[in-house]
């Protein structure tokens, strides 16, 4: 009977964890750019290709991400994290959409995905993803 209670508790915890993340939305880079007002403050998941990394700026790392969606300004997304990645990595990030973030000293970002968790992936973001020097 004791094993049954532990198993039931484990199942409930797993289900609860799943529900806690039910609001997370997998989005493309373009979709986050286009839907930024509606997504503000929400957690998003994005699969992409790292095109630029600036580590250790204002106690965070700035990672530029592309996935082959969008064009011009909607083709790139800047992610901040205490974690990092390397240019060329394929990653999945989970972070919070933030608008009009002002770090002072002229560093104003109309759109960021902040406090991201970064997971390396083997999957390609898109066959159209390409590296740009920003």
C-alpha cells in the first residue's frame, strides 16, 4: 500500500508539472516578433540556430537566434540568459518575452526573450537558417 501512495504521488507531481507548463507556447522567431505585444510577459519556447553571442554583459549573456522564419527585423531574436551557447549551435530556448527593456546607457531593446534556459539540440531549426554578422 505504501508503494501505491508513492507511485500515485509521483504521477500527480508529474501531471502538475505538465500543467504548470501548459501555457508555454512553441513559437518561431518571426511569430515572437510579430506577436510580441500579445506575448509580453509570457513564456515561449523557440528552436533556433545561434548566430551571435555576447557573453558577460550586465551579468547576462546575449544570444542572437534565427530559425529561418521571417525576414529583415523579424528574422532575428535576442535572448538573454545566465547560460550560454556557441555560434552555430542549434538550441531550444525557454524564456519570458519582454518589451522595451532599458538597461540604460543607450541600451534599449524593443523585444527580448529574457532569463532563458538553453538546451542544445541536434535538430535543425530550419534549412533556411543562416548565419549573419550583426
